[in-house]
């Protein structure tokens, strides 16, 4: 890949990191989607089906019975945003660093290690922010998202290289 194009991916990774930092600087109340979800999902679509879902995350029960309908839906939106943001971060670093570094182990180590370190620092940052709870489970979710993004990047690069050969 051209080095100029790789800067686009490195830049995207930096935008994700800055966005995550800003997001972690906000209290839960500033980020809460519950009141909007109450309005948008007033008729509670799929409530019967979703009511069958119940599990524990970070020591709390996640279910409609325990959290209420909108908070339950918000949980999946928030955790999906965690996973997706870190998937884009891992993908961007993997693809962007691949143009600059030649050793596969180094590309993989940095593109996985940077998101892991940032996820841990992000949770520490949340500990300093009022109304936020730092969770090891969120670090694991974020890291899993980054690994997923790296895997997608690996598959795409292999296919592109195979078709170019």
C-alpha cells in the first residue's frame, strides 16, 4: 500500500482515540440515550423476545426486568459502540502500520497493543470522571473489538495481495 494512503488510516486511528477521550470525559448523564430511546421506542418493539435475555456483566444483571426496556437497549448500543470503535482502531492501525513496518509480529503487536493500552488508560480516565465506572470487562470488550478489526484487515490485505499476484 502506498505510504500516503497509510497516513489516512493512521489519521483515522487518531480521530478514534480523540473521540474516545472526549467521550470518556463526559459523565454517564451527559451521554445517556435513555430519554431519547423512551421516545423513539415508546411502543417497545420486540419487548417480549428481548425479555427472555438475561445475563450478568461486571457483576450486574442485564435484563429488561432489572434495567428497564430503554436502559437494556442502551446497554447494547453502548457496548456495540465500544466494540465497533476499537474494531476500527485495530483495523486502522493494522493497515496503516503495515505500509511502514515490514515485520508482521511488530505490526500485529502494535496494532493490538496500542488499543489494549488505550482501553486500559480510557477506563482509568473514566475513573477520574464523575458518574463513570471503570470496568475490566470493557477493556476486554474493547480489546476483542480491536482483534476483530485486525482480523478483518488481515483478510482484506490477503485477498488484495492474492488478486494482485
